[in-house]
């Protein structure tokens, strides 16, 4: 079962890799700007993952509700 929009999440992860994983640990340690970019990027990734997971859960719950209604109508 797909709980997250895989394509959108993959694009987000690729963006994070390109933006944040090109610097060394020393660069992050020695640069306040680089650290701030890292924190901001990871926060955006977290927020996107939460949003995608919440969207999918809502859709999943709605689909189960529709299935239940259909079965109820068929039984009636």
C-alpha cells in the first residue's frame, strides 16, 4: 500500500541530496550560513513528508468509507 506520494517524495529527497549533501561536515561546522541552510532544508523535508502522509491518510480513510457505503447499499 502506498502511504506517501512516492514520486513527489523522491523529488524532494533528490533536491535535499543535491542542496545539502554537497558540503562536508567541516563546512557545516565552520559556517553558520551552511548550518542554517541544513536546518531549513531538513525542516522543509520534514514538513513535506508530514503533508504527504496526512494527505494520503485522508484519501485512504475516504476510500474505506466509500467501500463501506457501497457494501451497505448492496446488502440493503
